């Protein structure tokens, strides 16, 4: 299975939201490095949240919920452009739980190890070589590019939303249906 087949809209939108909420430094390289880290964190979180193709298809039918609460928590709702439906329709594909879990992963390296171990035998990782190195072992350039994106204090309001649920899931050792 490929996450791109049924979770691509959710992953793209949620990663985009994280990049907007926690922007990188200046320059194309730094933006690309930060985006890669956000996308990897969101992919891991989405695979944990929707562990099977059926879960992903059900999410596609019902929709992930959107970014309204996340925007309110981070203050993005004050930005009038954030609510322009023509410019920001992608926000409807943001998944709050996935964003929260991705924030947990970005801010707490120990959770990344547990999350990747949990996914090792999952349907999403089966038969694929998946490299989450920028998430699991960021180098100095990665850290500099994603200073805001990986700052635990800045991530806390979003990460705390669903941290307990992620912790329970990782302690169980296997993703469960949402």
C-alpha cells in the first residue's frame, strides 16, 4: 500500500498547516528541509491514526475535520486570509489528531523511535523501504531549518491536544483502528 493513494490529501494539507504554523528560516534549502521534516512527521502520524487502507478510505468518506480548532489555538484565526475559502480550501483536509501527533513527534525524539517501531510491521510499511531519517535523526542543518518546528514549548499547545492518545497507542505497540 502507499500512503499517497488514500492519505495524500490529508498528509499534504496537514503538513502544509504545520509549515504555516511553525515557519522555517529564510531560504529555499531551509524551507525544503523543514517541509521534509513536517511531511515525515505527518506521514508517521497519519499511518498511526489510519492503520489500514479501510481506515483511510473511511476517513476519505467522512473527511478529516479541518484546521479550525488548530487555527484558533495557534492564533491563525486572526488572519483574515486564513478563512478565504477560495485560497485555503486545503484547510478542510487538515486532521487535528494527525497534526497533534506530528507535533508530538517533532518535539519529542523518543516518541519517534516508538512510533517507527510500532509501524515496522504495519500494512503501510509492508514491502516498502521508507526512510524517515530527517524525522528520526535530524542533522544540524535539519535542526537549524526547523528551529520553530521542533521547539517543544512552541509545539506544546498543539501537541498536548492528543498526546495521551498517542502515548497509549505507542505503549500498546500496535496501531488500532480510529
